[in-house]
């Protein structure tokens, strides 16, 4: 079965989706509590780093260098990985990546895989394609397992089940795992998940992962995680498949030093990830006997070609921007209609899927700049949001009422006499305007009071 990203349901209008979610008090409370906890932890561990800004600058410089020379580094990675015994596959889009994955699994006559968290496979909707081909994917990350068992959708990049509290998770586990008793403490829930997954770790012969980083000079792949499930997935199976976006390449092993300081502090408020798994090709008698890497484009070269939004590809998926965003913290991730939510999702999803599929997302921001301040690789998300908004207008995709309003404003401001007449009309219509409801404005704000005289009138009166 072929699954194209473009065939995924069009992202819902953000304002409408957000309005619905704002009415869910439990989800809002869960999201606020979780993001507040992570923000506070991040602030503490970042505050310990006197060279934090130097690290951010270094990471941004490394990413800029990679994107300027991406073709070179990708070919270098392919050569090094192949030399170490790995097999590299190139996928133009989601459909091709899914076909490659299914072909490898079926080539080994397997009908199950175990997965460590991989957003690229969520992006390609791999699980849907696998199930259509008769292959069962088992999510082993605790949060992803919660999402899978609940037939839910992720709401956060690092903590996909952030919108669920422990009571809801306990009820889900009891219902889906056939448990008659289960404690309500986090350690009880973790123990239930371990028991549920243990037999699958030992039985399933194909592992599947994403990658936080891929090292060009050595052909190595790096996955960082906090639960140990990743270590199980990349060492126990006979066959290992890794799908990664082409932007995940970094030049050298030394560059990991920078990112392994930035990522855990930004993502979960930890000084270091508990598990950092790095593997290179295959080693006889140690780990998987066969290793495949799928390098996924799926719109990334299109983003690369746009100089004004290229730095979107710097993202290391830490979700710091989500945790600080006042919009995300009120709505949660489901309002974005994409695996990539929050500020980074507002710029990444439209570019990967196509602007026609998610026109409302670049407007899902107050442009406060908090996301840029916390981004460990210094992505200027507010500037890219403005750039994407301009593209929507230039493509003629802006709402008709907005285009009419902007054209009228441009006509008025282009001539001082027209501006003066407009100011007089506004003053005369002040009282009637107070009773008019303006879409997107007066539902949440009062209409501003129009001054009795304009600035020009005030200036002409000699009150300088």
C-alpha cells in the first residue's frame, strides 16, 4: 500500500481546532503542568552553563556548514556507512521510504518490528503502511506506546503523551493490557509497560529507529533516549533499519560534543541523556547482523532551496520552543494537525507538506520571540513565520477578506489626503464602530477608543 504525506488529511484550521481544545480543561491543565515542569528544569541546568550562548552559536554554525555542503556530507556518510557494513537507501518521499522499509522486512519473512521513537516514520505514516502490508509495529517508547494503545495522536515532539495524566494512562493500560490490578504511581505504570514489552524485545527479529544525529566521517548513527528501550531495539534484533531526515547529518564525531550538551538540557532539563546509543555498520557476533539506513528527503531539499527559511532544517527536535510558547501551552499539540506541533511545527509542516495543506499554521503565533530565545540551534522562528505569511499572500492564498482589507489599507496610506479623509471618517464612525463585532478581535478585546483629534491636527495646533 502506498501512503503519501500529501494524502494525509489536510491540517485543520488552527483557530477552529484551538477553539475546541481550549474548552478541554483537563488537556489544558495536563499540558500546562508538564511544560511548566520541563521549563523549570531546563532553566536550572542551562543556568549552570557559563558557555551556553557559545554552545548555541557553535551548533548554529555547524548546522549552517552542513546545509551549505549537504550533498558532500551525505555522500561521505554513505561511503563510510557502506564501508562499515551498512546499506544506505535514498528515499525521495514518504511513499518511497515506506516501500523500502516494507521490502526489507518482507525480504526477511518477518511480520513484526519493534520501534524506538522515530518522528520520521510518523511523518511518513509508516505504521499505517506496515499494517496495510500485514506487518505489526510495536512502539517501545513509553509515550509512543501510550499513543499507540489509545489510538491517539501525539501532542508533543519529545513527550508525545504529554496531554495525558497518570490516571488516564493507568485506565488505558488496564483496559488494553488485560490487567486486573495496577498501581497509580509512575513507577507502577513503567513496570507494566516493561512487562508488556519484554517478550516483544526478545522475540521480534527486526528493529526500527530514527536518529538524532548521523556522523558523516564515520557513518555512525546516534540515538539518545531516557528509558533504555532504544538500546534494546538497536542491539537485540537480527536486522536493524534506521530512517532519518537528510538534515540530521553532522560532519564529525567531535561535533557530537556540542549537541549532546544542548539537546538533553533543552529537551527534558537533564544534564545528559541516560542512554546514548551510537553504532556504526555491523560487527560480527555483536548486535544486528544487517543494518539499513534510509535517508529521507520528503520536501527537505525544497526547504533547503529557500534561503529565508533554510534554517528550519537546523532543528534537533528538542521541543524547547513548544514548552515556552504561550500559544502551544494553551492549546496543546493536536490543534496543529501534524506530527510536528508548536512553533517549529508552524514553520516545518507547511514547508514539508506544502502551503496549501496548512495555511493557518504560520498564523498560530503571537510572534513574541520566546521560541527563538530558547532554541539551542538559534532558529529564528518568528522571522520564518513572517516569511511564510508573505508567501501565502503572494500566492493568492490569503482569505479574501484579508486581501480586500490590505488592498484598501495600501490605497489609503499611499496618499496623505486619502489618509486624512479616512481618519475623519473613523472619528465620525467611532460610536457605531463600538457596537460592531470584528472577527478575531472583538470576541476577546474591546474596540479601541478613537482619539478626538489626529496626530496631524495635534501637530498643526502648535502643541509640539
